[in-house]
C-alpha cells in the first residue's frame, strides 16, 4: 500500500505546481486551490493515522557532514545584533498569549531544563535534506508550565529575522518578520523541541541561535529560527495576513506534514 505523504502530494501536482523554492510561488488560482485541497487531505490523513507517530531517528554515524544554513542566516535586527554581541546573556524567550502564567526564560534557563536529544532528517521544500542532531527542552512541558488556557488552539513562534518585504521574498504585503505556527497536537508531540544545540554544540547564528524550533514531522520552513516569543492563540486572524506563517501568507501550505 502506498502512503500519500505531503511530499508525494506535492509531486502529484507536478503538472506544474511544485513549489520550487522558498522564494518563488505560483500565482495561479487553480494551482493554489489544488494545493489547498492537498493540504487538507494530508492533514486529515495524518491526524487520523499518525497520532503519536515519531519521525525517524538516526545514529551519529548518519549525521550529514554539511548541514545547509537556509533562509535567513544573519539577521540584522538591532535588538538581535545586541544579543549576539552579548553572547545572548540578556536574551529572554517569552511564552505568553492565552496562558495563565507567562514565562520569561533566559538561555541559561533553557539549558537547565530537561532536554531531549534527537538525530533527525531535515527536509526542505526546495528538495534537499540533511541529518543533524538537535538538543533542547520539549515544548509541551513549557506550555504546561505556562498554563495554557482552554481557548488556546495554536502556538505561534515569533522570530528575529526580518525579510524586509523584499519583492523576491514575497512582496510588501506584511511586515517581513518571520513567524510560524502549529496546532496543539504538534506542540505536545515529544519530538517538538526548542533546540538550543546542534551536533553537540550551541546553535550558530546561521542555524538559528540562540534557539530554534524542531517540528520533526513537518517540512523545514516550519522549523522557525531565531525564536524570540512563543504565543498561544485561538486563531490567526490578528497575525499579519491571517494564514499562520510568513510563507503561508505568501501561498505556502500551513500544514507541511511529511
């Protein structure tokens, strides 16, 4: 039996609709409608048969000798640059929104928390993959500590990288600040971690320092880098164009399951 993954569904659209890179999108209304239906089908099937499933994990011998740093690799936001210069000593990760007990965690706090280490494959929508080792606290216990309110449905990651509305990055229709989101099922998945380390060392700036998300059952653009704030929300209506992510606002699928 053939299982239709999100990657194979993208391929099914090869009549012309393959998303050929994070900077180029189809402008066809028909193509976008096809992708929307594929996304809905993939989301439904994964939620039906994939509850609790883990992404494949590998051994240290499988780690890629080169792990491509993609998308933003050196954010020029003034506040972020100050954090870099200070070695992130004064950086804080905020967890707020629809929570009873907002949190403000230092990088040292994150390192002190129980961590999960996993060696997984990163699959980019551009078609390349690489295997890396990631360490950091699982997101679920952090959300429990913050006390999610019953109305919370999604978790949004607000980031320091700003694409500046450049035309090549999707135009000026929203602020350019990168953001992403997932539902609560993925938020509490054991492999969803706030990663502060890669291959046994602190994250580099190019790979998302001081922390990035690892959403192991979704494509690479969901793995937000340079995370500054984690917000619990009941909808995306008040966020940029309301689609749930920077690339989603520009035509990508919100659910990027693989």
